[in-house]
């Protein structure tokens, strides 16, 4: 799916807000799906312990806060991020693979657009 610029812009803003609220957050990836318009975020933060699992936290759309799309977030620390990179830990099936994510570093999200298979 090639995501539209509105959802991408909102996803970028949401990630940057997360960076501002969690100073221990070091990296983020955005995932889009052909199935729906949920913004999916994978965030590397030392605010969570390594537990060799992936837990998704889901949120409804919040139009009054400028987020008209539902969102889901996975928080992992360095150990679990590395496991995801190496394929030793799996992403949720509806997210695609780790490499499907769009890198979004602090203060600048990559403009590379990647379609999910």
C-alpha cells in the first residue's frame, strides 16, 4: 500500500510527540497496512524491560487531539529491538516484517516510502 500524505504526516507528528514525552526513546519505525489506516509504531526505549515478546498497545482515533486514525504502539528495549532485526522475535502478523517499517529518527522521519506486502 502506498500510504497517503495525510496519514504519513500525522504518523510523523505522533512519533515526534512520543520522542518529546520519552527522553529514553532512541529509535522509531512507522508501519502502514493495506488492510486499514491504523498508524503502527515500533519504538526503541529503555523505559521497558527486555522480555523476549512483543506486546501491542492500541488506541482509538482521537480527532480532537489531531489524530483521526487509530494507532498501535510496540515498545521494546535494545535487546528485543536486536532480536526483531535478526528475525529472532516476530512482529505481529498484521504489521509485516521489521524491514517493512519506515525509519523515523528524532526530529526527522525518513521520507522513504515503503509498501507493505
